[in-house]
């Protein structure tokens, strides 16, 4: 079957349009009437985020980490949404809780973008010191407001809860240091918790 003149013209127009195509750009067909958005065949992965949280024994209970105040092991840290659901990795799986070791550090890696909060479950007999905000001391102040065993009696497990934590591209976060041992593109430090034995809190309150 012979192609009609109209069909040949249509084929020529399509070929001309294809010749203008640039990956990831908008190309215009020969008639100039309607722009076409060409999809890039290269998939760009969304950025991954990490958060490093530290726990320490706040010996003087002032909410600031002093040079001689030691890390606190055994603190269970949870990264969660505002409605207390687990944060998510880029693959959609839940971010598991992590427990601080002898260095007092808890690390969350490969986290999807979002606004979260950190919840700390302290060892029995401890209670968080009051959160403080001291200009220039973001990496040394406590960010935990007491929840759970709020009386600090030491008879139950006390918890601390941070305010909102933004893990987003617009948050201006740092690139990780190789020593951080994370795979994320951006990292947030300074969401930390100081804790004291509950008995000390009671003595201070009574004194």
C-alpha cells in the first residue's frame, strides 16, 4: 500500500520533532502550538538524611554538657513523626530504635525527608534535665522535655521528648564527616539529652 501525502507529512513532522528532543528539557513540535515535556530517563534518587543524638550524665543538672560529664549508655532513642509513628527509611521501612553505647551516641541513617522528633527512654532511675536553649551551645545543650515518669521518682522509666526536627533539603544541614560512618547525604547533630539520677532531682526539689 502506498502512503498518502498526508501520512508522509505526518511522519516527517514527527521526525523533525524528535530531532529537537533534549533529555530533561521541554521541546516544541514543528507547529509550535503545544510544548511537550520530555522525561529524563535517568532517575535521580531523593536525598537521604541522618541524625546523630548524644546522651550524657548531666551531673550538675544545668542542661549543658560540661567537659567532665560522661556519656550515658543504655538510653533508647526513637526517631518518630509528630503523631508518634516511626520515621521511615528511603525504601519505606520503619527506622528502628537504637540504644546508646559507651560513647552515649545514637545514630539514625538513611532517613527519608520529613519533620520528626526524638524520644529518649532513659535507664531506670534516671530522669532528663530540663531542656535549655543557649545561643552558641547547640551541640552541648539538652533538648529533652520530660515525659513518662514525670515525677522522677525512679520507680518507673522516664522519657524525654525533643521538639520538631527538620530533616529536609531546605534545613541547611551539613554533609557527613567520614568519621560519622553514615551513608546519608546530609546530617543533623545536636539533638541531645542530659540525664541525672532521679534521687538527685528529688533532693534538689526538697532542698
